[in-house]
């Protein structure tokens, strides 16, 4: 940092605010043959106690070096191509999710998994995700990797997804090749398959938070909304393509005979799609590393100097590279309150301070998390039992009959039609996410949120009371409305809340965030999905056994969604 009195440059436009003359920023040039302009934030020098000289205070300025421009507070408008590339991660993730939904039950049955272990397979992953999601979200807020804060976590979780798929789709083949003892093969095959399912679910659920935080870090407020719509669009397309490939009978095709089984065919497609999508995603928008401010601040600097310093980079928000000429607002506008920023960073990384940050979350964030929990509980209650509902209630099949009986074959037919219903859900979710941009100016985020819950609640209630093949397939379009709503509106509200806080901090009267960052808030919101899985997996099985029919699941989903309608209308905060 260097203190000097720059000469005003008449006729020059201020780079951050494009005004001449500017009362907040002053321009100066670097010495030497390569003269470049930089923007300087006007910060008054603190006056020592007893200093009554009356002289005008010096102003502290930070020049633009090769790492970035620290005075600007605007991000560039992202082209549509970059946002589409960023959304490819959601396409690959949802494609693999659809493959898992279509094949994980046959895989578990083929290796002889006992029914008593089913609940452990489905509950272990969401429990781990619910406990660890905020921890990793907070860690990513302060990650100082050279190529960004979110991308190292996204890459690691993507590799975990790939490893999990390899284990549960090829576990039996791997064990057969490695172990010759027939008595040990089943135990190892079950163990490898279970670990693969848990690992894949854990990573696939976990990765949504870093992807959303990555989008929020590098985009303007308007681009965040556009990016979330593209995320929902490609989420639906990926799920639809995954369900379509899962519906093909690969065993009777040449590719199935070449690779061995249909499980290996689906692993080939899944690994190829996932790898390509994540490579495109990681190369979509540049993300520069978080600077270590402790290296830039001298040890003898007074606390009041630190409070007035314009270089406060230890809070969340990503720095853009100098070629873009911009820096994220949150890095510039947020300030620290401790004597040493390095101690501040270390303190926020502890579990105790993390829990304190979650506890101090503003009430409107907590209400948004509760509404997200209600929505995902209703949605998962219906979707996880939908194919079983089609087979038992709509087609009147028997899943416990002999495998060559008419009742069992009818049940299988219902399950196949249910898979096509899930494909319709994904396609309409993708279509509806595109039309959301048209609906938001008309009905606002509140109307969009309320309508998604209402239509889903009415649709599930209708098919529960009047089960019919054609009406049920038609109502799958309303499931797509709910799916698209859950993927876009809550995260758009998170972006709106952060944008509002940034403006308040710019005026000097906003909260300091208390250690919370965008990664932590996105992780807290995403962890509601894991909590909903825990509630659905632990409670609905008991409810079905008590009622003796799967209809109670659909009715429960409808009731929870209608309760969610009231909650999002009365308790969720919307910013005009």
C-alpha cells in the first residue's frame, strides 16, 4: 500500500462509475513507458488522537497490478455460451442420477443384498451429506487453491461420482475377476456395491452447493438468474436422456453383447457424459484464487488502519482475472473486524464458529430453508414411490407374486410406464424452466414459488384419489413444474438476498455476514434435500406398512405440498 496525493486528470472518465468528474474515485497513471490507468477507492487516512492540525487527510489508494483491479465493483455480463457451458455440470449430474434411479434396484437385487440393509443404503448418504454439507460449504468459502475456490471441490466430487458409478455398476464383475472363492464373492460384491451407491449419492447430492456457489461468485445478479434457469433447463434434459437410455433393452443389441451386460453399457455412457460435461463446466468461466490478505498487511498496522483499508479480501466472493478488469462486489465491500484477517479466516473455519454462523443466519434465510425442506419432502415422497404406485395402484400388479405370474408381469409393465412418466417429468421441467423467464415479470418470484407448490399438490392429490394411466401420465407435467421450481426459485432468492446485503454494505449500514459466505448459504439450502431424504426414507416406509397401500404416500405428498403453499406465501421474504 502506498499513500500519495494523485493529481486529478481532467477529461478522463472514472473507470468504475464512468463519470467525470468522480467524487469517490480518482485516476492516476503508473510510471514508465507502459502507462495504464487504474481506479482508486477514496479512503480517508485515520487521524491520530490529539491531531488537531486541521489538514486535509491523505487518501489511500491501491494500484492495479497483474492480479486484478481492486477498485471496481462490477462483474462483466456473461455470454450465453458461458452460462450454457456452466450448466453442463447439472446435465451430467442429472443424467447419472437417472441411470442410478433406473438401475440401482436391479443391481442391488442381482448381488443378493438383504432387504434389512436397504434402509441403510438409502439413509447413510443423506445423513452424511446433511452433517458435512455446511462444513464443506464454509471450507470452500475460504479455499485458497491456485485455480479457484469452488472448482477444486467440484472436481473432487465429480471424481467421487465416477468412482461410485464404477463400483455399483461393475462391482460384481470386479469381484468375479479378483476373487476366486465362491463363498467370499457374494459378501465382497454386496460390500463394493453398497459402498459405490453411498459414494455416488453422497457426491451427487453434495456437488450441487459448490456448483451454485461457483455461479454466484463469477456472475452479476442478472446473470445469476439466467444461469439458474439454464441449470434447470439442462437438469431436465439430462434426466430425460438418462431415463430414455435406461429404457432401452441393451442386452439384445450389439453394444450390449460387445461390452458384456447392460450395466457395463450404462457405465460407458454415464462415465463418458459425466467426464465431458464436467470438463466443459470447469472451463466455462474463469475463477481466480482468493487472496491472502495477511501477506499484504504489515504487522505493525494499527487496527483502525485495517478497518479503513480498502483491501479486504478474506470474505467470500471470487476475484476475476485482470483480463476482465473486474472484481466481485463482495470482496470489495465486505470488511473484517478482527486485528488479523488470517486469524479471522482460521476462526471461521472451526466447527464451533460454523455452528455459530448457522445459528446467526437471518430469519428470512431460515424460512427459505424450511420452505425448501417442505418442498423436497413432498417431491421426494411422490417420486421415490412413483413407479411402485404405477405398478400396484394404477395397473393393479403384485410385486410379491411369482416372477412368471400374470400379476408380477403386470406390475413390471406398470413400472416401465412409470419410468416414461418420470421422463415426461424431466422433459416438462426443462421446458418450464425456459418459460420461467417470461413468467417472472408477470407474477414475480412469489407467484412462481406459490404456483409450483400449488400445482404439484393438486396434481398428486388428483392421481391419489383417481388413479388412471392417462391422467397420471398427464399429471407428470405438474411434477416437472415442481422440479423446475425447486431448482431455481430458492437459489434465486439466495442471490437476491446477497445482492441486497451487498447494496446495504455499500451504503455502510449492512450486516457483516458473521462468517457466512455464499458457499455456506448454498450448502445450508442444499442440505435440506438430504434432510428431506432422511425424513422420507425413515418415515414413509413405516407409513406404507401401517396403511397397507402406496396411495397414502401420494396423499401425504399432496398434503405436504399444500402446507408448503401456505408457508411460501406467508413466511418467505421476497425482495422487490
